[in-house]
C-alpha cells in the first residue's frame, strides 16, 4: 500500500514545521512560489518540492492531476499561504493592504479548495487552513488582513458543508502569530505573548489530519 499523501501549501517557517511533522507518516509535497524554499522545506523528510501558481486554478488542477497520476491519492492539503500588511486605520492604506494581501490569503484558498475537493472526498481526506484570531477580532490597523482571513474562513466553512455527506473534512486552525526557535534566539528579549510555536502548530495539524477534529471545526491554538 502507498503511504498517504500530504500537500503543504507554503514553505515559510510554519510550512517547514508542518512538513517535518507530517513526513513521519505521509509522503509530503511542499508547494511554494520559490523552488529553493520548497526544496528546503521538503528535504528533511525526503519530500517533493513543487512550484505552482496557486492563483491560477488551471495550474493547480494540472498539479493535482500530476500528483494523482504518480501517487494515486491526496489525503491532506494544508494551507499556509499568505502574508501580512497593515494600515494606520480604515483609510486608503487599508485599501492598498487589501489589494496586496487578499490574493495570497484568500484567492489561493478559493483555487485550491475547488481543485482538491473531489480528490479529498475520494480519499476521505482533510483540508486544513491556518487562519488568524484577528478574523473574529478585527482592528482598524489590521482590517484588510482580518477581512481576508475571515473571507477565507467563510469559504472553508462552505467547503466543510460540501463535505457533510462524505468522510472528508475541512478544518480551520487559528493563531495570533507564529514563532520558532530561530526567532526566539535572534530576539531573546522578546516573550512573544500569545504566539504559537511552529512545533505546536505542526503537532496540532498532524493530529487534525489524523482525525482528531471533526469536519467544520475551528481550533484556536491561543486557547490551548
């Protein structure tokens, strides 16, 4: 039997940690717009690296079909794509921030859910998005980011509803922000209150993919 296949969208520090965690019992494919970062994240688990235009649904579908042709299945898709940009208040800067971050934070959720939905239904798999606690607690300075995250959560909620008569699941994980060992080392004077360590994020997502969260769940890691 082939091992289950997990696709990690985003090779930032969260993506690297998730890839390492899932690599213990999955074949991992890391997707990023930069091939070097994808390769760096995939290397520790002998995973694959791929460069895909996640805003182009045709490109995502081509990637999906290639994975299915080679592996025969897709069991998990973990979305860690995005970025952050704030503004002074609800002003022209907020509009500029929205234009800058909405494609990565929200647009990539739309294309990847549409492309991977049927494959996840076929495998009884799981789509996980890493969102932000700001989606439910927007401020004037982060209104663009919070709105994009809230839109992404709403879309994933719709995906969960579409899974209701299947064994597939869609789950939201919310964090304030992420921190890892290198950040702690480089900023020893900082306590990073409310931040989630990438090791803890990865462990939570590994458990979710393994089945410890029901379809439609929203897990706030700041409450752990």
